[in-house]
C-alpha cells in the first residue's frame, strides 16, 4: 500500500493511493497514519480501495507519517559520499538527530535560514518504525518496520560543520525534513537494500545512486539503534545519502531562493521543493 496524509498543515487526513494513482480517503478507518495505528496497517489490506471515497482536486500532501517521536539520521553511510566529504567511513554508524520541527510535506518549500550561505540537499531512504523495537536482532529487525519513504535531509553546512557543537544545528531548521510523498508498506518493497535514488536541482541531475551501496543496511541499523534506546511506532530512521551533494562539488554549490529541487527513490515516489528565504 501507498499511504499518504493530505490537507492543511497540522490538519492532515489519512489517505491511500489506489492502483490508478488516485487519492482515496481513509478517515473512516483510522484517525491518522501515526502512533499505534502504524502497527495495524496490515488490517487495511482487506479494504477494497475502490470502496473508499475519492479525494477530488490536488490537495497538499503532508509528511507521510504523523506524530514523529524521534527523527534519527545516519551520517556518512555511503562510502563514496564519505569520500566526497573528505571523511572516513565510520567504524560504527554516526547518529544525529533532526528535530521534528523540521518535518514538512514532500512538496512544501525549502526555507533557507537567515544567515545561511551553504544550504545543501541529500536524497535519503527513510524507514518508519511500526512497533516497538528494543534489543532486537538483525533477523528480527524488519518485523518492526511499518514502511519506507523518501526524505530530503536538507542541511546547512556552515551551521553543521563550522559552528561549535553537534550536527543537529545544521540539520533541523524549519522545513529541513521533507518526508513522503507516500509511506510504502514492506509488501511493496521486497528489497529496500537495492533501490535506485536520484536528485535534481533546476533540472540538472546531481545525485544518482542506489541503496545497494549503503555501508550499514536497514536491518543492521534498526538492530544497532535498538541496543541504545527503544524505537517506537512513528520513529523515522533516515539512512544516509549517496554522492552528489553540493558540499562535495568543486567548487561547492549551494541552494538559493528560486532553486527547484526534485528527488525520488524507486517505488517510493518523488518530491519537489522550491527554495525560499525564511522570514
């Protein structure tokens, strides 16, 4: 299933994309694609999508999962991206937080923060947790997945690497976490470790890669994180980006107001953002 949340920010409704690509309303069957409902998504498989109300028009899409508790990001998880960043592949996953105030819809604007000169892009595969995971093994890990989605891990590099402190200050500005368009359930993603991914800026291809080149794969990451803290339904793990980010170019290239960013992952849909100066 391809599940969505649509409507005005803060008032999104649950929906489903049918076989014809049309948006159907799920409000009669669950309050939101969030929290405890994520453990019961399998129950929706019994529904006939054609029986669900058709949503007319072209409503805004919100983040495909609501009520995110933890937005956990994995740094330098592609060896070729680590190389372009001038950093070594870490002996264990690098973990940092993207604060949830950064979360927005897949087509909402990227807001370039005041004082930013180095706002960058990163297409990433994200995993959404569906049931609590604590001390799980790699063999058990995928049983805890509600689905997969696209994330643009927007980053302000000077905030991230040139200011004292942790990476999170360069990762968490408003609208730095476009998430969606769809939450795709695992039955439609037979191998999350082999998906093509891409990103364009103003129509120019910047990133072309595959989740096949991740250093630390999805089952390992879930198991690894669960050794430190419990993963709860609605937690998001964004698993890193392939090469082609602006920071790695010679000379570096960064986003400015008016730029258009488009990105997607095989089977998980696509995003489109227009960059604006934050006010």
